[in-house]
C-alpha cells in the first residue's frame, strides 16, 4: 500500500509538465514525510521532459513515462527491471495494477477545480500567471499553486490535450478542468494532506531548449520486455 501511494504521488507531482522538440529540465523537490510508520526522506532531482507535436516523455530516476497521442498510447518504462507496460489513453491508473490492488483505487476518486487568478510575475525569464488547482477526495486533498507561461513555443493546445489524457488517471472525475490552464507550468508549489499526513514539494523549470530528439526516444527501449500489469512485488 505504501509503495502504491508513492507511485500515485510521483505521477501527480509529475503532472505538473514542431518538428524540432523541446527538452525541459525541471528541479523536483519533495519534503520528507512519514507513511504507515515508515519514513520517506526528502528528495531532490532533475526531471527531463521532452515535448513534441503529438508526443511527450518524462524521465524521472528509474522511471520513464512516454505519451504517444498519435497511437493513443502511454508507456510506463521501468529501467531497473528492463520492462514496460503499454496503456491505452485516456490513462486509467488501475490498468497498471494487479487485481489485488485495484480495490484500493476506489479510495482515490477525486474531484478537480481549477481557478485562474489575476496574479502575475516573472520567474527566471518567463512571464507567468498563477492558477490554483484543487483536488479533493474522501481521504484528503491535494493543492497546487501553479505559475504558467505562454512565452515558450510549444503547441499549448496539443500539450493541454496530452496533459488531460494523462492526469485523468481513471480517478479524476472532471479532468477537463485542466484545460482551463493556458500555458506551460514554470513553477508549482504542491501540498497534499492524506490520511493524516502532510506532504509538500515543488517543481521549478530551470532550462528549456529546442532540440532534435534521438531516434526511438519516444518508444520503449530495445531489449525491454512488455508486462501486462504491475505485480504485487512492485509495491514492496
């Protein structure tokens, strides 16, 4: 159960993400927290996001998420075990899980509210507007103060479509609320209150580069084996 929540939290935090594509490097921080008697240390890392016309890739430690809107597929790639799972879009998180874990998903149903504010500020070299994103569920809440920009040249409509298809996850009941966000998130402050625990973190963009991706970047690596679902051993 603890490992399942860590994966869910990682996906949520990550959700705050043209012939030449764009490589976006983001500093991701999560405060230390305690869950079910076990302490999770604070983490800091640099996450790489690639965004193309109809595809997107996020590389976080030993996990890679690839979105292919042209195929209506998402790939969850696990470098440690050299394996991957192919998921139909819109993304339903329960499609990753073994039957023993699916029943836990009923506790995660969320409703979403996105509120644009009139607050603006310059972050690094980007003009940004603030949005408040609130998710509520029976077990708690998740709030993001999201500062987004329209200063970068990615196709924002295409990005919004990919973002919505991924962040729905099968338990966000009104994921189209995300389409109210007009721009790419440059800085996001996050606060999750869940089952008596409080988890805080932030994402902040440190670099955006127009760059040609390597051949095969948006596909599962050669030699990796396909799994149908995660096994219970993946949560231990």
